[in-house]
């Protein structure tokens, strides 16, 4: 796909994905040209440790999503614990506290599916380390609507199960280690 | 691929529900309600949008199910324990001198938060002079709230939340377990009034010292949020409190100049 058509990068991670993020995020260029959305499985808490940690390692803006907030280029938007996040046609975030999906709220599938509907071929999704099957169905919809799906290679992931599920279901269009993911994302231009 | 309806079909359906039944969902945030309708299409195995639309237009019993399923009725006791602790420590001390305390839980769903509030009021010695008005758009969920019967399997989590919220008693003393359910004590329920109320179309019905509306307005668009906040403002006495969900704010509404936020909590006091 054409990297100058990318409009959004969405990253999903679960167990063991923080290590990957701490390698990938500091290596991304500071003037990252499109918005980034990060959905992580984490314990329900209102603390700001994750946001502060990722901000300290990133050269772009990192903030936890507030409802109705617009997606902004050069910003890493973190999905808050205990809510699903959806993206509206006008490219703002909506929060939703409905049933868990894949035993998870937030669910990676919900974010990927919602983003796919709005951004279609302009979406790049990355699925990192985890011990859950979340993300696979989201990947399916991203592919069907013309977006790009990248699974962290299971052998390079802390916990290979989650990206492995997407690969097994044939919904991962590309399989990359962290260095390749960094190079791919840094090649995105607008 | 999941079965789904188009944006245009969603608008047709929402217009039907308004015109035929008088329920107005047209100012709800689209992404969430769209997902809920697609979910219902699958759950109830409609072969196509046309069948769903016909059923919603013509079957009043099904309409009830439709409204209950497209609104989100997921709730828990003492969700966000910090918020309850803040109410206990910052709001209750201002209520001690009141002869009578009226609390409104708007959009209370199946009532878990209503029982949570009753327990906190009880422990503060305020319950006997309080009345909690618990309202929701769905009559069915209010029936469940009124019954006060919840799954036993949830009690471990609720007990942890209760302790984190600053509860001082043995949580299990508030209910009686039978098989896989628990029923909460009658003395809590005695201080609750349940009624249907639609935040979109119904008006203010009383004046309150405390209004709680948590994780309800996240489903509304900005315009409707603003209208509902004005409804709350009109229903709150001076120096009363408004408590919202962890990710909600009154910052972008017209009522903000009359309110002061309590530290970083999602609680605002009406100061004008």
C-alpha cells in the first residue's frame, strides 16, 4: 500500500507489549505525520503512570483519550482503562463502557474495527505481544476494508500468542520484528 | 464479516423509533449506537436490515428489547472507588446539617451504583434522612434495580471496590445470599424511589443536593450533553453537587461558570 495515504496508525498490545513499545516509540520520528492510537490491556486503574512513562520516552505528545477529543497528527492517544474507544466519522473519539470483548475492556478488536470503518485503506494496525486472542477479528475487518495489518513476529515478541493467533487466522498482512516495525512506521509520510 | 447496517440505514431506523414510538436517539453518538444496532442484528438473527426495521416499527414488545439493548446497561457496585471516597470525604460533610437529602441517580440502569450510594449514606449516618431517586429510560432495568438481586459471583469484586472506596463494615452484612444470587437488605431499598425518566425528552422533576450521572453522557453528542447538563443545573439546589463518570466533564458546556470542581475529582459544586 502507499505510505503517503496513511491517515492513522493503531497499535494493540497485551502481556509483554510494554517492552516492545519502549523500543518502538522512542525510535519514531518526532514530527510523526499522522495520529497514533494505542490500546493496551491493563488493570483497571485511573492512574497516569503509563501515560507519563510513554511520554518520557517519546518525542511526540502522549495523552490519555478524553471523550469527544479529536484525533491529532503527531499525538499518541492512549485508550483509557475500563472503556472501549470508538472513532466517529468526524474523527473524534467516543468512549463506551459496554460489555467486555475477548474478556477485555478496552478491547483491541473494538478499536481496530471502529478505526477500519472510518479510515479504511488509510489505516495501519500493529498487533504486539500478548497472551489473548484479541486483535485477530479486528485485523480481519481492517483487511476487508483495505487497511494494512502488521503482526509482531511471535519469536521476537515477549509473549507470541496474540500476534500468533492473527497469523494463524491469516489476518496479518505483514509479520515484522520491532526494527522492521520502526522502519515501516517511519516511512509514513503525508 | 460481521453483519452490519449502513450509516443511512441507521438514520432511517432512529427516525422510525422517534416517529413511531417517541424515543429520541438521534442525538446519540453514532459510533456506539451503530455498534449496538449491529450487535442486535446478530443477536436476534435478523436476515437483513428490512426485517429489523419492520419489527421495530410494528412490534411494541420488541421495541422494549430494542431500547434496552441499544442502550448500555453494564454497571457495577462502587465502580471507580476513588469517586465514592471523594463523595464520602468531600460531599457528605456538607450534607450533615441538612434536614433532608435528595439524591438523583440519572441513568441508573440495574441499580448497582444506587445500592452503593445507599450503603455509603448508611455508614455516614445519613441514610435515614435521605431519599435516592433512581431513574432510567428502560422500565425493565428499573424492575431489576428495584428487586436488588445481583449475582453472587460479582460480590468478591464489589467487596474489593467497597473497601477501596473507604467502606468500614463487612460488605457481606448488606446482603443475604441464596444459591447464586444475593438480595440486598430492605433497609437500603426503603430509601430508594425508582421511576422511568428520559434525559432526552423529560424535564426536571425535583430539586436535589446531589446528582449522579456516571457514564451516561458519553453516549450523547455534544449538543445533547449540553442540554442534559442544563437539565441537571435546573434540578440542583445552590451549593449542590454533580458527579459524573471518570472521563466526563462539564468543561465545554454553558453551565461551567456556575460550578467549581472538587480538586481533580469529577464532582462539581454549584456555587451560583
